[in-house]
């Protein structure tokens, strides 16, 4: 699995890491926590349904992409902090998308 995070939005620098979960490893700074988050809440990888009612609150410019395979299923998930529903998904996967600051 590859995780790419844009701490200042897609127009800014990105941080990238790899992750494998059996056993936990890769270049992710905390593979054990990231794998635990994925195992505990794989539904957070699903996009917010188009008919969801979400609070109109901006949580920051951060964006992330997660691409790979989890439990034999393809994953291609996008994360952002543009409203309450997206902030919730980000927070649920914080251990996965928390890669640190962008390079200077």
C-alpha cells in the first residue's frame, strides 16, 4: 500500500510512505498503528456517500491518497478535511495518513 499526503493541499509538497501489514512494515513511520487502524475500521476507506449530510466546517488543507490492497481487495481512497464527514474519515485514519510535515 502507498500513502501520499499533501500537508498544504495538492498544490504543495507531498510526503509518501509504503505500508504492509502482514507483518507490519514499510517506510511508514508507525506501521503497527497504521495497520491497526486499517484492521479496526476498513469502512473509513470508503468515500462519503453523496447524499450524506455533513457539517460545513473546514478542517485544513491536508489531503491524502491511499492506494494498494487490503485483505485481498483493491484500495484507492482519497482523504481531505473539507467538511465534517471528511474530517471524521481523516481522524479515523489518522494513524495511517499521519506521515509528518512536508519536506522543506
